[in-house]
C-alpha cells in the first residue's frame, strides 16, 4: 500500500470505530508514523472464512475489534432473518477467557438485538461445547462463541454455529460470507434497552445443570465410577480457560475427585504460565506433569482455553508419556465399542465417524466389532453434519473424532467436546486401573490385537505470495506426476478430493487434498492449510497384529522416516 492509502484507511477506521481503546492504538501509530505496522493492520480486511473470523486483537481492518465484530454480526443477522422466513429467530452467545472476549460477546449481542433477534448470553465464560449444546436446548437458529481456541494470547476469534449445534457448513457458510461482505449499515441497541424489549436474556445455571447432566449420562459404567472413582488420582489443568468448573463438577458428580493445577486454575487471557495454551504442546502440560508426579496420578489431563480439545499423559515408569490425539481416539473407540458389546447394546445401526487424516486403526477396531466407519473431511463440523444426516437414516454415531485432539462421545454436542471426553477418558482409565493396568498398557493391548500404528504428521511453511505459489505448484506436481514410490514402497492408488466425491456413501465437498496408498498399506496425505502459509503432510504406517511390539515400533518408525525423507525432497 502507498503511504497515503494507509493513512486514508487508518483515518476512516478512526471515524467508524466507536471504541476509544482501539482508535487510540491507530492514532498513536499515525503520530509515530509507524507505517509498517499500520500497513499490517490495514492492507486487507480480516476475512470471514467458512466458520467465522480469527485474528490478532487491535485497531485496524485486519484485526479483531468491535468494528469487525459489528460488521460480521450484522451480516450474520441479515442471513438469520432471511433464513427465519418470518418466524422470530433467536441466537445464543458464549465466550472464553481471552482478552476482550466479554466486550466482543456483548458487542455482537447488541447487533443481534438491534436486528430483532432474541439473544441469549452466558453471564460469564463457558466452554465451546456448552455453546453447541445450548443452541439445540434453547431452540436457537444460530450460535456464536468468541474464542481463538488454542492460539496465543494476542489472538481472538468468532465462530458461528447453526441450528443443529454444529459449526456452519454449506450452503450456510457461503451465504453468510456473502451477507457479511455486503454489509453497508449496522443496527445495534444497548443491551439494557434490548432486555426491556424482551430481546436480551442472560443465562447460566439453567443450561449448566442440563449440560452437566448430559455429560455425566455419557458414562457407560456409572456404577464403577461411584464405587471405585475415589481411588483414581487425576491431575487436571484448564490452562487458564473455561473448562475448570464443568470438568470438576462432572467428575465430582460421578464420584471422582480432581486435583486441579493451582497456577492454571483461574481464567486468565494472558495465559501467563504457558507459551501456547494448547494441550497438544508438551510444554503446555509441564506444570500438570510436575504435579502428576508429586501426586502419583494415574492420569494427567488438560483442556484448551475454550475446552473443546483434550490432551492427556499417562505414567511410564517415573515419568509421564504424552498420548497423541490418534492414540487417545483409538482407545476411546475400543473402550466404547467393547463396553457396548459387553452390555449387549451394539446394533446394526451403530457407527463411528472419523476424518480422512485420522488413523486407520480406528477403522480396524470398528470392523472387528462389525461397526461401520464413515470418513469425512477434516474438521468436527463435518462430523456434526453427518450426525445430522443420521437423524434421517436412523444410524447412531457412538464416537466421532479427529487427530487434532478433538473427540465427540455424545451426539448432544455437535462439536468436539473436551469436557465429555475428559469424563469418558477418566472412566476408561478407572476401568483399566481396576484391571491392574494404566492407559499405556491399554494402548499396547490394542496394538498387539490390531497391529502397531504410528502417525507422523509434519508441515512445511512457505511465507508470502511466493510461498503461496510454491504450495500451489507442489500440489500441481503431485497431481500431474504421481510418484511411483514413496519411501521406497510402491504407490498402488491415489484419491484426489479437489472435485469432491462419494466415499462410503457420504458426499464430500471439493477439498484441496491428495491421498496415496502404498503397497504395504501405508497412507500418505498432502493438504495445504486453509488458514496458514503451510502445506501439511500426514503419514500413517503400521505393523502386523501379534508382532513383537518393540520390533514393530522400530520397523514402522523406519517406514515413516523414509516416507518423510521422500516428501521433504518434493518441498525443496
């Protein structure tokens, strides 16, 4: 941008933004003539993607601020009122502990009320899965949660849900984007006036209690929990987020006491004890692992700030081993299906849902129980969409999940749910505790039965326009000249999702994803990120059932290393 264009955009924003905190930031940058920073804030408008917006908090069109919240909310309000077809629509809003989350939630509420939409707002921070649950409980047409999930402290975001409690999917996503981009005028009213008009209502206990009941009813062995739960030592961290109260309440109701990491127990949008508030990151669990050793815990658990993801660690000698999302998901599949079989509750309609980049171990487990596995594109919103379709077909999903620590063990929540997953994981740990095993023993038992599986994802970042071109060229090369071998193993088939397809009876929308199956049944997937300047590769290799586990681990790791070495060459 030319300097004069930057200045003009900044001055326009100052006129349009009504929050002085954010306008003062831009005024200060103008006074300093910091045009480099101003260009970062104004070279584009923060895009409304297929699920909402996310970005760095601050003044400017390319930042999270009240101006952008109002614009997005107005566009969503316009779409809601058209979709309501003359009926009186309602929406529910939740937020996490991040900077400005309450401000953004109240700003959005004022716009929805200004457009005649009945708006429910939680009195304080709540987990994202509770928002998903509340949409259906309250009969709302839509929902919004203000969160940036596990991003660093300087970020915030705004995710949109539809009437089934799932994040918006086609055609709603594209139509909402169109309405957001067409906003010319924003209608907002103060919340006190909206309340007088019956358009605004604060909520808390009436949804909390129902959500807790739902979560505890996910338990498959409640009697075991009540009888033996006091004997299981669990250390938990909410990572300064929204999960503490509901995780503690849910487990306590089932008879399990939780030791919460004190330094991370209280909500704090600065996340002072971690670099990244993400339970996928080993460093995020440092304090909980330290406390776990001290307390001799059987299980360490952590949820991210909006409590939709769950990460765990289990004892291994004097230390703890972090369990991957694929591993925990596979254990949950095996535990749920084996328990339902034992209880005589497996039916021909029982199914599990996973994403196309989630471990095939879960399919092998489901097959062994005569249960069908459905694959969907990456993202729990696609799992939720299929669960909605099951309402027509009569099939019953008993587990849905993705490799990135997102698990759904109840269809009452149509998004990944770290709270209910924490309850099911605790029950699974207790069940094995009573068998004289921990979850690492349980995982090895599964590997011996189905073969050792290892997933080795990695990504390559290419910044700027040249980086974008590089990623595009990489995918073009993989499509036009499919390699004969990868990692020294013959490629026997490929799947290209770019035009969409039917997979096991499920329609998958077009997606820029390529998958290669090798002669030894290894699976390699290439997928450019939709939000970052990187290309992601997913490698999955496995051994045979009954093999010596230590030897199988070495052999499979060598396969993964050889495949990665070949893929690295493509990125040069």
